[in-house]
C-alpha cells in the first residue's frame, strides 16, 4: 500500500489521540520500528495491522473507524489531486468521483511501480448520481465510503450512499450508489459551470425541436460560452428547426433536467447558432423517463467483453440502453460491472414500421437495420439458469438514435392497436 495512506493515518490518529496515540497504535500493531515515506509502497500486512488495532484505541467498531479515517482523508486527497492538475476549481463531489480515482492511481503508479491500486470503476448515471464498483483484496470499502462522506462535507452536499453488494457479505466486489440527498440541490444546476465543463471536455449535447409536429433531434457541441450567450454547432436540419421555432430544448451529459434557450442567430453554412436566455425547463423534457419496450419479436444480439463474444436475446430496449439474456458464463458476473462492452444486433424495421404491408417477400420481412454500439454493463444477475445483463449505451450517433426511436415508436403503436382491439371486444379477452 502506498505510503500516503500510512501518513494520512498517522495524521488522523494524532488529531484524535495526540502523538502518544500514534506511538500506542504502532506498538499495538507490532510496528514500533516502522516509518513511512509518501513515495514508496509498504506491505499490505502492515496496513492491516494498523487498521485492526485502531478500533480499540478509538473505541469504535472496525467499520466506524475506517469510515472516520476516510472522512479525515478526503480534504488531503482533494488537495493532492488539485496539485496534480486532476481537479478543476469548480468541480464538486460527483465530478471528483467520476474522473479522479483513475487519474490519482495512474500518477502515483508512475512514481511507484510497485503500487497495487484497487480496481475502482465509476459510471455517472445522472447529474447528481454516480455508481461505483470497488474491487480489491484489501476490502477497504468502509474507508471508501468515508472518503465519499468527507467529499460531501467539503462541498456541503448531503449524500445518500447505498451498498447493496459488498465483499464483506459474500460479494465478488462492492457496488455503491451515491446520490445527492437534497431535493433543492438535485434541482439546482449551475448552468454556466455545466456549459464550460461540456465545452472543455468536448462532450456532445442533444438538441430537441419540432417541425410540423415531427421531433427533430440532433447532437452538437458547445464552441464558446459566456454569461450572455452560447455558441453551438449542430446539424443543418436542427438549425433550420431552431430558426423556425426561435427556441430549442437541450440536455447536457449526466443531467436529468431539461434546459431551454432562445435562438439569437443561425449560420446555416457554418452549422452554428448563437443561443441566449439559457434557463432550466420546467416541462417534462429532461425529467422524463425513456420509453422502454419489449420487442414484438425475437431480436438476437452479440455481446463482446474483452476478447470473448456471447450470443443472446434482447429482453427490452430504450434509446438509453437495453437488457439482454445470454447463456450462463463464469466470466459474466459482478466483476464486469461498468466494464466497456460492444453490442451488435439488427432491429426488424420492416415488420415493425410497415405493419400494413402484406405483400412483402420473406427476405424483406426479416431484413433489419444493423447496429453496432458501445456501452457499459450496468448490472448482471442470474435468472433461471441464464445471465441477464443491463447495458447503458455510450454516445449514440444521430442515425442510430433515430433507428432505435423509430423502432420503439412502431412497436408502441402496434401494442396500442392490440390493446384497442381487446378493449373493443372484451368478450374475447385472454383474461376470460
């Protein structure tokens, strides 16, 4: 374990118990002759001896003592990450949890080749929610929880932390859900800060407009942002719709709240527009849940994780992700949480979108639109002898997003038609 942890522990104990307390702890751990440097690694057994001796001296349980230690460490870890250039001045808890762990471990490993960092994966689910998967033979999830609590205290953000899966209770890893536990803070968004983050990360945003009742949806980029206006770039069709409406709705990555902006000017040739009066939208845009449907017919899917490919069937689908069922494999378990995966499948667009056409050939009826998408595994569980995976898509190109939306719309119309038929003839309902 890196020496920084030992030195942070010394500072923690001295703050709680004084200098004599650290000496007493080291004596109880059988490490009286040991000293630590921040640029070296030390045996995990020494850290375990210290952590095992702490509860008695602090009059706390092991879990409570590690959480308290983690809370104490948080400000120092943030200061260190800032010195490394890994944290922006306007970052808060969710930003740090999303981007910093890998960066800190990577920088430390450059100076300490013997370092054995934990496998810690994060996946930002919403503006105010993040999922964490922690895997380490040290099983220090309580310390991680303490660090997260300490971050929340630093940034005055009350947090709710849940750990439904834990290595201390038989799990292969620890899975945590961290969310801002304050309705006002969840609703509050520092719009200038969010736009600047999107611009600096070259992240895509999504625009929503309508023309003659038809949704026009495209991705785009923030080129420049100030308090007065924002310069964006997107497709020409989207710009034309913006020009017609005079406004546009948009969503930023990880935000579950919608944003509305007025359109000041449009340059079709350069595919740019200037927006102003950017405000939170009070409508359903941004807060709605994506429509999720069960396919009206079997859709086979290929999933690739690392160098292994799996065959399965799609159980449900939305524009944000899908669930699939595959044959049980020892390699598909909790350890693949949040890991990147590649999916390939074809949506049967002909039969879904042209339901009124009866004179198609067999080849036409099975022809579909092929999609090859990247994503991250959000959940894995075993059901009736098979593995069921929930996967969230990465950034979709406009064509793939439109294909999925078209398929969902067609299936929804078909399901509604079937329900209407059953309502019209209740005497033939399956329930009777």
